[in-house]
């Protein structure tokens, strides 16, 4: 009797495995690498495999998640069409030679993501958490109309309480305060810590909250963006989350090295639009409607041209990854990359290898310690591949490097939330600033070189080849799983 029950159970399990294999192969729009990775999971762990697929394997590509009926009122659609038309016929008025040189990259981001090119922006770069958050809290304190704040991780520790308290005070003054955080990233966030803010009139929304007490069936798709917009005039975007570890107070990680931007100028309007789209998805009961207060007339405080580019699993194209590839393919002299995770797919890996094989000075900086073991060893396996192509790899030893930056030829750069891995390119909702400004890019490059010379050690191909058998095994397993990490 027991054997018959077991046989029936295994038969049902086999049917489930066949069903999900059919879904993965014939219905879901996935690449071949991810298909084989999921089939292996289903084959080797048949009972748990389909549960993991339910949680981690959903495909959101065909779903329209973000919508804003008032978007035409800010004129972005007309501006997109105007910029595309003038870029095609060669009449676009560039403000500098760098952006003019990279018109094809600009057109690609404009046509496929609606990322308008904004000019005359002022950009301030932060690489230290104390400096970034001290300035953010000062800007919050100066707010007169509204504060829109969105982070992947929001903790109820000392830094979290400082930020929330600053928001609460402004809400009490009558400033409109909206706070959006990701349910998974901020799973340790205490709801009690937000009660004072909500009591003062602040609004709080959660992205993709779990519908069941324990399981979140959209666990694999997270809003990894970090955006702040204050009075429609000042914006922040970059890699820092809100938590004490981002101030270097974690015993595990030590100093936290990241990169964040403070923006003024027309780019703030595009950051504002992105926040509103994300907010309305998370809080459909109390959406933001168009008001001129959110898009005030702005001065031209600087000389930096840039595009704010978004990507996510709801998109047909992997906009940020494609932007990275286009940047690397344009390189004549140098490509400098800082990333906590280096797990590129074949297309990006090919771009990096081709650049290196062509004599371009390719340098990649990664952490010396893992925050996710499988991801770390997958990173290690991939840097071995680029080392063989002639790229140089540096291990950052002064704590943990979390910066997501690419600098090409001291001309163009990208700073934002997207790591170099499949999760950022296909699964997470990300936002990056693509910068066409030699001065800002040179500042980022100089910081990279300082990190390299002062806080890093070079991983040579010879040293990599001498790694232990145990490391080779961990690399091999992690590399195999990298398409679904």
C-alpha cells in the first residue's frame, strides 16, 4: 500500500515537472541558458523544483505594470518624438561634443526606454555614506512642497530613524511626504517605526508586498531603485540604501564604498516621472495625479548632459544592459568597471572580451568578500574568463565595494542601481544615470584609480590559476547556477 502511494506521488510529481518544463520551453520568453538552468532544477530536485519555480520563475515581460494617465501633461511624449526626429535627421542641438559623439547610444535609450536627453544639469558625486546622507537630510530639511523618497532597503536602525524623523518633521509642517520601499529588500523594516510619519500625514507604500503570511509569489522581482525627488528641483539616484551598514557600521563588511549622485536640472523631471510610475503601481488606491508643483520650471545649473534610464522584467529589452554594451563597444582607450557582482551574460561578456582583445584598457574592480556566497564565486569564475582576454581585475580590500559604475574613455559614464548580473538585467527594476560629460566622468575615473592604487590588490591571471581545488569546485557550481542567481 505504501509503495503504491509513493508511486502515485512520484507520478504526480513527474506530471508537474513536465508541465513546468513545457511552460519554460514553449510559453515563457527566456533565453536558452535560463531554460536549461530551470530544467536542471526541476530534474534534480523534483519536489522542491516546481515550488521554487512558482516563487522565482514567473515572467513579467508581457505585463503592463506601470501606467500614468497624466503622463502626456508633462510633455514627455512630445519631447521623445521631437528628439527622435531631430536625432534621425541630424538637426538635434547638442550642448557639447561628447553627447554629439554618442548620439547612437542616446537614440537607443530614447527609442527603447523613452529616456529623454536632458542638458545643463549639475551633478554632485558621493562615494561616502556619511556625506551622502548628511546632505540628503539637509535637503529634506529645506523642502517646501513635497518629498518623494524610494529605496530598495529601508531599515529601522539609527540611520533609518534619522531619515524617517526628518520626513516626519516635514510632514508635520505640511510638506507632502511619500515614502516607497520594497517589501523584500526592507523585510526587516519595523512598521512601528513608520507610525509617527503616517500620523503626521506622510504616505507610505510597499512595492510587491506579499499576499500570503509567509510566501511572496513575486519574491524574485524586486524594485531595486533608489530615487529621491525634493520639490521637483533636486534628485538623488545611486547605490546607497538606508541602513547603518551603508555608513560603514557593519562588523561584517566594515567600510561601505558606494557611488551616489545628487542632481539638479532637467534630469530631475525624468526622475520624478519614474518615481510617480513606481508609486502609482504600489499605491493604486491613492495615486499621484499631475500637478504643476511636481514639475516646476527649472534653471540650468550646470553643463552635464544625461539620460535617466529604467529597466525591469516588464520590459521587452534589457535597456541598461544594452546601454552598458553600447558604451563598451564605443571604447577606444579605456573601460573601468566597479561592481559588487560580476556575472555578465554572453552578450556583455563578449563586449568586454572584444574590447580587451582590441587593446582597450579594461579594468574591473570587485569586492574582496562575499555578501552572497554563490554570487561571489560566480563573480570569481567570470573574472577568470576576462583575465584570459587581457583585462585587469582588482580586489577592493577596504571593506565592501557596492558601487555600480562604468567609465569609458574619460567621456561617458553610468552610475545607478544595476549590478552586472542577470538579476539586475532581467529580474529587478533598476534605474541608472547615463552621463555624457567629460568632467563628471573624469571625476569618477579618478576615484576608481584612487581606489585601485590605495585600497585594492590586483588579481593576476597567474594568481587566479593557482586557486585551490575547493575554490574551483565552488566556482564551477556557482557558474552553472549563474543564469538564475
